[in-house]
């Protein structure tokens, strides 16, 4: 019985260790898929690129939560992150709106999120 337990525990450990690289690979693929979603024609300052990504994410969340689909009604549009300086808020909002609309266009073309 003692030998059987050792064998079974060794087999379980080997199985767990073998599945670890597979899970890591799946997570890496998922991460690269998410970043590929944001790659687009938008080029600007790092803050504007973040606003664009925020807009894309907000459109997705608004759609999934069945909220009103309007970039100007989004929380991040109305209240940009505190890292955005007051003189850069208009720039943030325009990039946010561009990302929001791009995400909606992609969703329509692909049949949803």
C-alpha cells in the first residue's frame, strides 16, 4: 500500500509539472490576443494611446453590461484618471472617443465582442 501511494503521488506530481508549461503558453497567447485587439492606426503620446485603449475597453464593458452606448456617457470620459493633467483632458477625451468608436465598429463587423 505504501509503495502504491508513492507511485500515485509521483504520477500526480509529474502530471501537474507537465501541465504547467501548457498553462503558461495559454496565458501568453491570451495576453498577446488582448494586446492585438488594441493595435490600430492610432498613434500619439503614451497618454493618448492609453486613452484609446481605455475607450476600447469601456465600449466593450458598456456593451456587455447593457449600458447606454455613448462614449461621452462613460465614466472615464467624464472623469479621466488622476494621472491626466487638466490641460491634457481634452486630448484624453478625443483619443478615448476614437478608441470607443473603433471598438464599436470592430464589434459590429465581427458580430459582437
